[in-house]
């Protein structure tokens, strides 16, 4: 036995569902501190998750920690959240914790970015004047003169005055001539905008949610596009921040939604510290912002899905914008759904959570609209647009089977774009496929460029004269002749954003056209530039993928054209119709958001399909309720609970043997869970690995979790599992 408080239970970022014991001579260690420990031949960052006075390891084999950092990286509430995620998603605790903290903390040097300062003259300096400085102190005088002209100077400005500016600043500081203020966050000035008054529906939503500001309640705020959901969020945040030390977490699905939301929030919450957390921050920036939230200094945190784990000691409200978005589901590592984790967090911390969207996920819709005695969520509706005189766009379907389509465009859509150019209004052309064209085709033998590592075709990127796989990243030169028959007549077929861009430049050479997809927009600055150009009417036609389908407010955009959307109607995924309807309703909502009438043209070979009929009337409710009837008959989510076991290896025989053994074990563990035979997914091969999967289905979440407890342990111990890469996905969105 070892002395009390000298055995630390440490969670490490390793794929083992256990913690590791280490000795320490520091008696004041706390749960949540991170440590550097020896692990085999390596040094690793770990987190203390328990403290004990005993260990099962022999004293001579027990290793000591190398370093204990004084920082406590999570509190008791955060630890509860990590434990829940580890248990519910069946993922090792150490990997759960260390996947949720900034990556900078997993490095041995965890210092945050150096502090930055702004400098200004003191009243004493202004009173004495520059002439009172010693005559030979040229640099001092130049700095003082610059401060007189500019009032405030940052470090880069001082560096441009002299490379020895630091020494001069220290001298001026000692003389009492300057004062400094720390700059840790965005210090840009944001334009103040008039505060809109709430309409009756917005006021009702605000009043109802405010009644629950001191207890747990989950709310669905179902508002049509442009109905003013963001203004309701802002009022709720204002109300929450009236409480001393309160903090608010706002989750958004993707980084491209952050700039506009951030700008609007900063203009309304100038006196509060606001930070963002997303993938476009540097490691140092993310760590600094995360620490400000953890210390309670940041009152508002806007972030993408990983932000749901951010320690916030005074969290009082959680808001999830675009609740329906599939981006909230993590598809690698810990496969959590940020919405579900946020609901658990709100419940455990006894605070309200608001989920806003024009097209709720069916699971959320189901939880909010069941009969009053059983429904889980409060339900509030916004049925009219917030901007006076604005209305929902008129949606028209163009039957491409009866129309002459030239290079992807029908005459009706071309004429509509020309009309907008004449009126000096903006158009958005939406196609959810980047690149020039999806296929390079041989006119003689019908050869198509395929990826050798994936079950997919290579996408043509004509500007770079390259063929690329959008799944594994494989990249190669476009061949000059067919590799199969030698024919030189190879041509791109199908449509992509680059091809649409070229076609529109050909049709409208005078138009200012901008393409927005993941190839052209890779930084936050590029997104900010886009919004500024749209606002200043420097763009006539915008071409984009799903990056532009939600959340954005372009006041002069009056036309949306949707191209090549029918492929989604053939998908074997049972969620495909839900996703397509949501995507089309969201992108349609970009049109006519101010007092300009909006129109949407959807090119399709199936203009009478129920999806398009519901879109024309903006009738999400009826469409969702019909889908729920289908799901209930098929015993699919939300009427059943699913788990997906995915496996991949270089040899398909290993994959199928592993899955068949897993299937047999699951069938023996429970009769309440249906276990389906292993099948190949649509993408049978990915990155050189052969893939297959099996599905578990149950009417009871408890029964499914009970099976998983024993089943996942079996999978981890299965020797064949060492030759196969596998993952258990609880509540999967993709099959």
C-alpha cells in the first residue's frame, strides 16, 4: 500500500478502455489536472481522473509522473459529460477527454499565445509635451509623436518605428508617460445596427423560454427562413447575462456560419467578452479562447460541434442554431452528436436549451410535437418573416424533360438570371458538387476515370487539368488519351461548380461571378470577404455548394437556381428525402429576405414529386408528419434505435469473418435487439481499404445499450479485431 493521495488514476489518449496508475509526491493534486507521464518509451499528456491510496500494481513497477501542471482543465460538470459520452458512445474515457480539449494541450508545451498590448499616452505625457524628453532620445520622441497622431498603437506599429521599440517602451512606462491595455481577442469595431422590435410571435417565444431561465427545459424554435430566430437568440442572451457571472454557449453547424453571426453578436454585445471556437483558429488562438471560457471571462462562446465540451463554470443557456444540420454529428473518433450531448449537458446543469431551425430533424420534430403528456421538448413557431414587407420566395419547378437544357441551364433559368442582372439584383446558383465535372468519359469505349483506392470516380478539375478523388484526396494529371483504347476524344460529363462558373461566364460575360466551395474558400477571411462583397453589391451571381445553403443573409439576393438535384431522389439512405427537403428549403430561404421579392427555380425531371410539392407551399409540417408515418411503418428512427458496426481491412475476407463473428455474438447476447447480416456500403472501398458493416436495431434504447456493454468488450478482445479496423457508431446518420 502507498501513502494516501499518492496514487493518481490517469486517462491517456490511447485506444484502451482503462486508466493507468502513477505515483506522485504532490499531495494537493486535483481531478482534472493534466500530467506528463512515461508510457512505454514515450512521454504522454494525460489527465487525472481519480486519486487513490491503493494500487494493484507492484511498487517496483509503479512509475512516477514526470510533471504535474497546475492548470485544472475541467471541472466536475465537465467530467460528468465526458463519462456520459464515454459510456453512451462506447469510446475509451481517455480518448473521449483528450479529443474534447484543444490540441495544444496534448503537446508537451502548453503555453498559450503571448499577450498583446495596445499603448497610449498618459495625461502626464500630454501635459509635459515631447520637448521635455532628453534631446538625444530620438526613438522615444518618434514613439511619442506617433502616439500623439494615432492615440493608440499596437506592437506591429511600434516595430515599424524601431527594432528597439521594446526598450524604449519600457523607458516610457517607467517615466509614467504611457499606459497599456491587454488585447486578447478580436478588437475590430463592429458597425452598430438598429435594434429591431420583436413581432408578436418572436415576443411570445422570448417570453415562454424566459420563464424557464432557471431550470432545465428543451425548446424547439421552429421558424421559417428569415423569421428572426437570431433576434430571439440575442434577446434570450441579453436576459441570461443579466445574472452575475452568467455565460452562454451558442453552437453553429459549420465555420462558414460563424463570421456573420459573430459580427452581429459583437455589435450587440460590445461590453461582453465574446470568443469563437472553430477549426479556422490557430492552435494558440483556440487554446486562449478556450481558457477564457473555462475561467469564466468569456461570457459568450460561439463555436462548432466540439465547443459543446468547453468548460464554462457559469453556463446559463445553450443555443443550437440550425439544429437539423448533419455537421453536428462527428464522423471520426468519438462519434457524438453535439445536439444530443448539449441536451444532456443542459439537463445535468439544470439550464434551458434552445434549438432553432426552419427544418427540424425528424427526431427533434418527433420529440417536440408528440401529445402534450409525453412530448419532451417545448414547441414554439415563427410563421412570418421578421423584415417588414418581405415574404417567402415563390418556388417553381422546371421540368427538364420538357425543356431544352443547354450546358446544365434551362432557358427559363437563363432568362431569370438575365432579368436580375437588368434589375441589379443578385442570383445564387446552387449545385452540391464541386469541381468541373464528376466524370471524364471516353467517347469510344465509355471508359471513365476511377480512383484505384476508392469505389468512386475521379472528379475533373479543369483549371488545374487534374483528376481528383474527393474521398481519399488522390490526385493525378488528366490523361491526353484513353488509357483503355487510346482514343483522344475524352470529355467531361456531368456538372460541377467550376463548370457552372465557366458556363455562366460564357452566357453573361459582363456579370461579376464568384464561385464558393471548399476549393475556393478555405479561410475565415475568404468568407468574410464574400459577405462584404455581397453586401456591397460587388457580386452579381454567386455559385455555391451546401456551404451557402443555410444561415446567410444576403439582402439583395432575389433569385436562387437549383441545378442537378435529382440524384438525391435515388439514394438508398432512408434519411435522403429528409436531407434533400431540408437543403432545398434552406437554400430557397436565401432569396427575398429583405423587401425584394424572391424566386426559386428548381430544375428537375420529377416536378410532381411530393418533396417538390411540399416545397412549393413551404409546408414542412405536413412533409415531416408524412415522413414520420413512413418511419413508423418501417420501424426506423425516431421509432427505433440503431447502432452501426463498420469494419475495414486490406482483405475483405478478414472484414466479413470479423463481422460474422460479431453478428453471432450479438444474437447470443440479446433477443430484444435485431441483428442484420453484414453488407457492403455504397462506398465499398475507401482509401485502399475493403469495407463492410452490420446494423443493430431495437425499440428500446436501454436494451440496446445493455447489449453494447458486453458486445463492445468482446469486440475489443477479439483477436481478429487486431487485423481489422472497426468502429461502433451509436445513433448513426450515415450508412
